[in-house]
C-alpha cells in the first residue's frame, strides 16, 4: 500500500503537466467583448478583503515570483488587486506543445474574489525549427476552435482543451488558497 501511494505521489506532477490530454469540454473558450476571457467569481464567507488579499498575494508571489523572466506580479493592496503576467508550456498531446502567455487579475472583496485570465497568446513551432510565431487566442480557439484562422494549427481543439484545463487548475489553486482562510 505504501508503494502505491509513493507511486501516486511521484506521478502527480506528470499528470498535472498533461493538460491537453484530459479530454474535451463543451465550451473551452469563453468570450467577452470579442476576446477570450476566463472569469471566476467565488464567495468566501466570513473573510474580509485584507485577509483574503494577503493570502492570495502570498500564493501569487510564491507561485509567480521566482523567475522574473517568466512572470511578473504587481499588487495594489488599497484596491485589493493582484495582477500577474506569465507564460507556461502546455502539452497538447504526446508530441506537440505550445507556450501560453497570459495575464491574470484577481480582485479581492469582503467575502469574495474575482479572478480573470485574459490576453492569451500562443507561441507555436510544430516543426521545432526555433521559429516561434505568436498567435492571439481569438484566432486559434474562438468558438471552441471552429474559428481557427491559423493554417499551421491543424487541431485547434487541442489548444482549446489544454488552455481550459490549465485555467481551471489555476482557478482551483486560488480557490484552495482562499478557502484555507475559513
């Protein structure tokens, strides 16, 4: 039994990296104002803005503050806002990957917070020629990938699903941080 849990503990990071291989979702690219925008508003009963802000700020700085070349965290304690710009490598399938760049804004309030992920772009080089091109998410995953305008991207649904699952995991981390305050 101990070996099983040890094996599971070793494999969890690998499972977390396989974003594009988790399956499909019905709506993987929510739009707002013509742009891809993931939004999550969560109630956290009994937690004031300052306490919630400090907890999420701590999480953000721990997660994103390590490498200034990949991520940037700015905070506005007076307004309860945390802004993050970052990039991550997404696995699309066994052989394909892309770099996702994004911006996230988290607004803390008394008893709730709102997290918003916007300004998503992909850097993609399927032939590994070190000639990465940048594509806005709206040209790749709008309408669940049906509005793909990039000929080089043969299966936009892979981008759509990988992005959706990545953002859902991100929202889950914020949720866990906020709920640890109760």
